[in-house]
C-alpha cells in the first residue's frame, strides 16, 4: 500500500485496551462546500456522518473516553450552538443515546471512567459530561479555559455549558507538563504515564484541538484524529501515500459478492480536472479556527497515516463502518484483521459521480 520505508517513531511503552463506540450520532445533509474545497462533481453533500468515541483502558485499570458525540439533549446546548443547528435548514444532528448509557448497558461502571477527553469543543464531540459522576475529570486542549470557561449561561457567548464542568476537575493540557514529550512532529502528553496513550497537540481546526495515539500492541497504534479532517479526501493521497495503480472499491460493484477494481488513473483524472496535483489530497479544509494551521497539521499527520503500524481514524470516518468491530468488542487486533487496508481508500467511493465515463471496471470476487 505504501513505500516500505515510511516510519513514525513512538517511544516504547505499555499496551492499552481500545474499544470503538458508536455514539449513535447521525449528521445528515452537510454541504460539501461548508467543510472543504474545491467542489467535487456529483458530491454536493457529505454522506451521513457518525461520531466515534474511543474507550481506552490501561493495564492498571485507568480508563479514558476520547469524544462523546452528539447527545439526545443537544437542543439544550448553549444558544450560540443550539439555535443555528435548528434554524439553518441543513445538517441537523441526532443522537439516540448518551455514551454513558451505552457503557452502562454493557456493565461498565461509570465511576471507573477517570477522564473524558474532548478532542475539541464543537457540539458533535462534547456529548453531555453531566451524565458521568463528578469523579470523572474533563480534559481539554491548550487555550480552552481562556476562550470558553466557565461556560454558558455565566458566559453568554460560550459554546459549552457550565453543567459540563460542574463539580468535576477541568484539566487543560498545555504540553509543558512533566509527562510531555515530542512524538514525530507533535508535542505529546503521556496521559497514563506508561506510554500506552498519548494526547497530541494538533492545532488549527479549533482552539485546543487534540488527537490521541493509543498503543494497541507493542508495535501498533490507533491514531484518533478528531476533526483533523472531515473526509479521507482531506488527508489522502499524499506524497507518502500516492494513489495505487488499482483500487478495490466494493460498493461500486453491481454484482453481489464482487468487488470493483478501479484504476488509480481515473482518480488522478479527477484531481487534474479540479486543479489538484496527483499526490495531494482531493480537498483542503474550508472551515476552521485557523485554516492555514489546519493544513500544516494535516501535512504532519500524513507521516503517521503512511505508517503501516498506525491506523488513523477521524471522528466522522464513514470508511470504517462495516470494517471494524465496535464496542464492546476490542480494536487491538486491527492489523491482524487488516482493517486499515480494507478502509484506507474506501472514501473514494464517494466520488463515483466524478469518475470519467465510460470507465472500464474489472469486477472480481470480493477478497481477491
């Protein structure tokens, strides 16, 4: 899938148990040009987007949740968030369950959750921390407190609520703490202190944006990207991960049990017609606190994305649906199960409306 010499060095450490949670979030009707540019023919809106939450557990029993999705009571968010969501006429979210309820249904003691980590403060990531006991701390990125604390209604312009913090410790990671270090191009913080779970400073999309890096076996990792990107086409292709000569795209096949082999040149053609280079991502972000910084962060992440021992999953990653095992199952054996290979280029299926016609496609039995 990639040049064999790409590496992303991470210090030695312990292994954490990782589980991917479907938060039941559904975000429909988001216009493509709201999130990214340039336009893609035949793709005016994004596919229905989930928000994944990640439960990380150390060998010592410490547990942390990375993101919470959209809660059922999102209409009770701060008015600066809830009002636009209900009045703009598109992209209204839904969430059927609180993550706390999903955990409790599987017998997880909520008091055992030591930390909730917000990748950032946007409505589709924060859930409702008040559904967890006060002993669960809330972790945010650098600059959060100055920008938003103490929350609405005490601070009328805040997009988060006072109830999110009430009675619990709000910890801001500045990456100057004793457990701070550098991993590749990223300032990092060793949350559990054993090398099993790092928080990464990934600025640009929002104030205090964080990513996570979990060690799933002694030499494999899952990188939780938050909103570093909203679609795989903002990250790929890259100079380190060029489009392959042939790409298996199962959903483009009209024959049950078959996959479609599409030539990479067809997608290079799409790049050329949109003024993009062959080995740069299909899109640039169009939304964010600091878009140039967001693009710089994406370029840094491409090194991790190209490493075969790292499985990059962003918060709204539709490509992992039907590929990964979800909570309560674990995700630690992702490499042995070839989840990365199966999901990596699936985002290209969204571009079928832009493919040149006629296009010669070869259909083969799935799995070949």
